C-alpha cells in the first residue's frame, strides 16, 4: 500500500515491494499495451510518495492502470486518457507537469538558466577583471603561528573545564553502561563466559544453516542455544523449523512447546497440543505432565491435575528430582 | 560592486524562505478538481439488499457522501460524527475497497448512521470522484452538484466551520 | 562509563570547535599572534574527540547497551555483529554523529597536513571549518543527542528494518558521507579566500586535491546506492529522480564542475570568483541534502522521521553557513577574479563553458526538486515533478556538455582556431555519427546516447594518442575518468533503450519469451532462512543459464523483500524476479538489460581516474613541504 517512510540512511531505499504489475492486467494488443505502459509511467500514484502508478502496488494505482487500459481499448488517444484522470485528480497526477500558469516558471527555468549561463560565460571574457589575483604575493607568514606553552596549557585546561561544566548539565554522569551480556548473565545466574560461548555457538549454527537450511538437527541445536540465551521467540521459530524438518523427538517438541509458553507467557493451546502428543507417546515424560497438569489446574480441574502429576511422578525413578517436584506440586493442590 | 555577484544570495534567500514557510506544516491536502461540478455518473450496488446507489438517489435534498472502509483506521475515529450529522442532512456511505461482509460487521459494531451504503469494491467510483484516500467526504447540493470536498476525517471543527455553513447557505 | 565518556567527548569536541573558530579573532583582539596557533591544535583535538565519540556509540551498539536510547530503538540482541555495528549509523542521530565525525576528521587532516600553503590561509581555512563544526555539533547535542540514556534500561531492543540488513547498506552511507562532507574543505578554502581577499599560491592546487577526494567518494557512494537499488528493488531500475537521490546528485554535479573549473584556475587563472562560488555551492548542496532528508519538508521514501524543532535548527544552520558564505561572496567575490587570459574558443574556454553547463543542469535538478514546495507555498496548488520532467530537461542539457567534453580536450589551451580544430573534430564527430547511425534502429535516444558515448571515447583515445610521449599522470587520470563517462553513457543507454521485459503467470515447467530467448520456470519451493522464509524459484534459460530469484517474508517486523536474480555478462544482464507463487507456479517477471553492467564498471573507471590524478598530486606536495 505504501512505500514505507523509513528512518533510513541518505541512500537509495525505495521500499515498495516489487511486482506492482500483474500479468493479467496486460492488454492483448501489444501496441495498446506499450502505450498504456508509457502512460502509466507519467501518472502519479496519488497515495504514494513520488511513485508512478506503473511502479506502485497500491490498490488505487491498480485501478488507475485498469482505467487507462479501458480508455485506450475504447479508442481514446493518449491525451484523452490522461485528461480523464487529470479531470478528477488535477495536475497533481501528472509526473510531467503540463504547461499552465502555475508551471510556466518551472518550464521556463531550464531555458532561462541555460541562456543566463551562456551569457555569463560569454560576459566573463569581456570583463576587465582585477589584476590576476593569483599573482598577488602572499603577505602571510609561511607557517602557522605557534602558541606559547602556557597559552596552550591554559587553553587546554579551559576547554576541558568548559566541556566538563557543560557535560555536568547535559550528561548522566552517574549512569553506568549496561551492556546486554552481563545483564543476561545476572538474570540467568550463569557466568558471562558461558553466555559468550553459547552466543558463539548460535552464530556458528546460523552460518551453517545459511548454507544448508535443510539441516533439521542444526535448527534444533540453534533453538536450544537461543533458549539458553533467553530469546524465546527466536528459539520457538528455530525449533518449529526443526520440527518441520523431521526433528520430532520428545526433546525437541518439548523444548518447542516450552519456548512457545515462555514466548507468549501463557499456556497456549498449541503448546498444550504438543505436550499432549508427547504424553500420549510416552506417559512418563515429566515435563509434558508438568505443563498439562498446570493447564488443568489453571482451568480449575484440580482432580485431573492431581491425577496427571501423581501418575507421572510414579513413573519417575525413585529419588529423582522430577519425582519430588511433581509430588510436591500435586500435594499443593487444594484438597477436594 | 558587481550586481551579478548578489544573484546566488538572492536565489538562496528565496529558497530559504520557501523552506521556512513550508517547515512544520503538514502536507496540504489534494484540492478537488471536481468541486463545483455535477456528480459523475455512478451506480453502486447497495450493501443492504436490492437496488443501487446512483446520483438520482441523492437528488432533491442536500446530501453528504462519505467514503470509508473497514480497513481504514481514521474512519473509526471519524465514525461517531455521522450519527450527529445525520440529524441535519442525509448521509450516504460508500464502502471502498472492502468486502461487504467486513463492512457489515464493522457497521454492526459501530452503528450504521448511513441512509444507504454503496459498495465500491473495485475503485470505479473512487476513481470517478478523484478519491485519494479514506475517509473522504463530499457535500452534494440538491441538484447533484459537488459543493465541498473534505479529504481526511470530518472533525467537529470541520463540520461546524466548513460543512454546516455550506449546508445553511444552500437552504 | 563508555557511553558517558562518548557524550563527554562530543561536548569537548563542540568546545574545541568553538576554540578553533574563535582563536584567530582572539589573537587579533589581544594582539598576540601566538593565540591564533591554537586553531590547529583545537582542530586536531576535535578530530580525536569525535573519533572517540563515534567509537563509543559503535561500542554501545556492539554490546547492545539498551540504556542508550538509540540502541534500544534501532538494534536487537539477535542481530549479526555486522548489522549491529552498521545500525550505529542507520538512524538520524547516529548518522549525524558520523557526518560530524567525518567533518572533524577532515578538519584534523587540514590542520596536520601542510599543503605548501601560507600560514595565514591555513589559519582561515581552519577557523571556517571550526565554525561549521560548531553549528553541526550544537545541532547534534541540542536536538539529536545520540547518547541520550534510558533508565531503567529495557531488556530488549526494537530491532532494525530487514531491508537495512544488507552489507551494501552498511558501507553505502559512510562512503556518501565522506563525499558530501569532503566538499566542506573546498568550502572552507573558498570562504577563507573571500575573507583574506586574495587567492594565494597553492590555493587552487589544494582545492583541487580536496575536491578530487570528495568527488571520488561521492561517485563511489552514488554508484553503490544505485547498484543496491537495482539489485534489491526488483524493478530493473537504478535511478528514480527521487528528491533524496537528487540531493546526492547535486553535490556530485557541482563537485565535478568545481574539479574542472579549478583546473583552469590552476593553469591560467582568471575565473577565481567562479571557482569560489562553485565551492560554496557544492557544500551548500550537501547541506541542502541534509535539510531535505532530516526536516520532513519533502516527501521522500528516504526521509528520516520528521521533527519540527530539528527542521528549524537545520534551516537556521543552513541559512547561517551558506547564507553567510554567499553574502561574503556578494560583497567581495568580484575582487578575486583576475582577467581571463584565454579566448572563448580554446580548451580553457570550453572547459569553463562545460562547468557552466553542469551548474545549469544542477540548477534544473534543484528547481524541479523544490518546485512542488514553491507551488504549495505560493498557493499555485499541488504539482508533481517526476522522472519524466527530469528526463525531458536534464538529459537534453547534458548532451551538448558531453559533446563538448569529447572535443574540448583536443583544443589548444589559450586560443584555438576553428580551422585547426576541423580535423580532430571531424574524426570525433565522424565516429560519433557512425555509432549513432549504427544504433538508429533502436530509436532516437539510443542513437544519441551511443553517438555521444562513441564520440567521447574517440576524443579521449585521440588525446591519449597525441600525448603518448608526454603523458602525465594527471592526463592519464583525466583520460581514464572520461573513458568512464563514455562507458557510463553506453551502459545507461543500453540498459534503458535496448531493454526488454516480459511478465507471465507460469505453472512449473511453463516458459516465457524474453527478447527471443525462452526461459522456463523449473521449480518453486519454500526455503527457510535465518529470520525469514523465502519462496525461491529456479529459472532456466538458453546456454545453461540458471537464475534463482526469491521473495523473502520476514516475520519480525512482518515485511516482504525481493531478491532479484541477475546473470551478468559483459554484454548485459538478464534479470529475474518472482511475485506471488507456490509450489505449482509463480508470477515471473524478467528483464534483459543490455550493457547495463558497463554502468558499474564505469564508476570504477571514474574513481580510478580520480585516484590516478590525485596521487599524481601528492608526491609533489610533499616535496614542497620540505
């Protein structure tokens, strides 16, 4: 619809998605079609920024292209087709502004500038001119003057003091840097070096994936790295890609479901569906039981939650951490 | 003194003046090429049931034509005013580039202040009227002449200062 | 504390800029010439301080310090390192900091590099540079502080537009900035000349060297931007006459004129006033570009988010710097011009005429770009001035210029006679007409384009042949750059006038015909990328040609980009893009762009030519210094 107004560089970003033009729009008669294309390039897409309707994919531009083609097919001349749109939208629609009272200046400018330039060029040879300036000997000393050491020191001190005073008013002297990695390390309770290691691994995996995007295992590993780095949206994206590529082990699917939950901060139906499938295949999977039970508890179905948790706890080896956690979770439910 | 040497400064000051005058101003709206002219011929299917919306539908009394769409955010903000305006003058809507089902749902949610709503799915009407965006509104005289065009939302101020006086003048 | 240190460095740079600008005046006031020497130290110090500030901002982006507001707004932790660093100048504040840092760097180099200029001239140049820096740094600190902090800091950034995640875009803005900022040195020399009332020895040589540096970078920056647009936008176009494109073109045209005019002054003197005016205009157009992009007066796809206060500030800055220089020119400019010691019909006369024609073309571009604003302000109504206008006006203006460029260098300096010129002009014109006749079948524009390109090439080759025993490096540089122009014209003409296009909705296995060649859509499949899903088609053509155009759908933020597939040969490009499609088929659009790769080759030639001419200069300068 729009070329995005982009906070960008002084560069050449013109951001219309390509393909304004669709094959079905073309006229069967190549002569008419060529005329229509040429006309389209002269008509401005009124809802766009400096684009012709030929390059725009806005709906209105498409309708204008259709109108131009209908007119030409009905036997209109180019001028008549242009006039039809001009009557509705005014001169604004013409990228080649027609000569009117308002554009006399615009069209006269190139001619006036050219004539003025030629006259100035010719006139330059008639001017007497000053004695050639380049020949005037320089009065200046050859070198830059050197400030005395005390002057230099005083100036340096003065500049630092002035800058310091201005900074005190404008800056935030008390505010330390807050780079991302230490903050993440603190939040996750791990060391910065292990985060750096994981970031390096994620980067290597990304380069690998760029070359072989069909490698499901690499996607799964990337997903785990992203999970570790607390980037759950990225983790979910990578893991679902892995799942689509055939990595459908309980580990991967469980990680995916957990990432989805962490990303959306809710027990979403999609995540629960994944856990349901895992539990159906392996009733002993503690993580699936954990979240399915939680969902049941959240829905108020406490007996079902207790049943899921107790059942899974019983399937864990005696003394394992999961067993303890599931049992504690079940015992915390309000008694029926 | 060389007069030519002042030319660049002269041109520069003019350019600076233009830039200064334009600075901070919003882009002026596109003036309507159709103001003062009779409505172009159109025939739009009605959103509700049989029949069509044509210039003849509007004739005999002053009317307002409002171009809107369920996809248009500014139309949501504008919408409440039509219930108010509808008490003074007939307001007709044209749903532009919109699926009728979506338009119906949109109107069901916000109320339908329009006397009738025409459907312009393929922009034929919009092109004939020189519509450049939604919302856009037209004040139509009883003889079917386009008296005023408001590009963008009709606000309380626009209604009181532009459309209402024009409407009074007609009567 | 690195972010805060960067902020302090920025403020210190502003204070030093003030010292740099004021020292000569203070020296005069206190009658202590030594004080004036502070200017050089301040310029060097300012360059160092700004380098530190820029480094601090890049560091904040590299470590994702979201307590710095611009990092939060324009970066994300999951981005590859290259784009994290490039994001440091991918927004208003950072790009302006880079701009200002480059300005300071040029000031520092002027301070340290004794170009064989008298001390007084260097002092004035430095003071003018300090004044410009002062304004830009005040603008930066007061309206666009890149070191603005957030407390508490957010945990994740908002990310950068996927379109900006392109290696070309990491390099393109800095290149272009070196060019636009580089013109400021010539500007400072021009104002210093007006200030002192004389053009001393070495002035023209120094201006030429600085302009050449800026011109090389402008050429490279514009070419890179165009090449990016060509490869990424999927329209097969490379130039759209957009206001912001125009505002990069205007400094280039002016710098080109300056480069040639100052050559004449260096050789014979006479048009000093014109050279000074060109230098002032060149930087004026750089500032105008900055104003247009950052103030929000023009609607352009390239514009930064508008902020009225910023607009007012830039306008005031623009008015003071450029208006002040032009006022000085109005009062004192005529004093500089010496008597012209050559005839209009001579090599120097032709050179002067061509600089005038370049400025006329620049004026038309300027007028067309701002005319819609003028019409609005004067109440004429809203008017569009688009590509067809510029094509219809600028191209005819450039044609005589290029014809003159083919013949002018073959003329004698000082004075020439039409009779003597008859033979070389006959050869050049003959080659041009022959090429035009040979390409007339493709239409008038093609004939004109190829005719002019052939004439320029013939003229340049003839010049090289004539001076084969006495060829200087500067002469060689000029010849290479002029050949570059010939190649560029051929590339542009071929790429537009000989171009062909085909579009069809094809099933897999279906084919379309482009310029007599048949291309088959062999396969369409979804290919996952790191943060997007691509629909990739494989298109096969005659001679084993295989193209894989893509559309990429990014998820966050949701956006679709096209990756055109381009097969380049020296004879031309075959260009393919796909639109909507699935495993069964897709819309395929193909262009053939004969000779278009010549356009990119030509920019290399032009930069090379500039480089050869520049390095011909430097050794001699060094000798002078001793």
